[in-house]
């Protein structure tokens, strides 16, 4: 198990996992059973920032539909590495959103973008 200081891209993994699990309606026990792990270990991952080994990580991201690439260090040339923390959180949450609800998010983004354009055109 790695220390989070050695894997800064995993800073949000536990919280992302917990949020995804709850969005899917899974209890901690149900998810632990799905990936064949102890519920206490899952609690440590979600609450204490433990970083699981690759096989468990793979099972967790697949079971919860998490964007696995988010948690691996990116090169400095990668566009995502310059995104604000807020933008990164929003992108991660969109990845957790069920497909049938994406139209709501798209509409909100369209409204925000169009409102910004109208505000700058008048100003």
C-alpha cells in the first residue's frame, strides 16, 4: 500500500469512491462483497486515504464507474494538469453521473456559458 504523499493524484480517491458508492445505492458491505474485500478495508480507503493495490483499485473503479485515468499522475504537458481544483472536481463528478441525467448537467452548462456570453456582450 502506497502513502498518499507518494501518489498525490489519489488525494480524492476515497471521497470519490464513497460518493460513487452512495450514488449507486450500495452500502459499504454490498460494495465490499462485490469486489471481495473486507468492509473495514473499504472504510479505510474511503475515510483514511488508504491507496489499494492495483487489483482492488481496478475492481473498485469498475464496480463504481470511476474514471481510472484520473488517479494516475499526468505529465506536465497534459491539459488536465493545469485545470483548477474546482474544474477537476466537476469533471470527476460528471464522470460519476448516470447517463440518463447528463442532459441536466449539459443544460446547466449551456445556460452558464450562454449567460456569460450575453453578459459580456452587453458590458
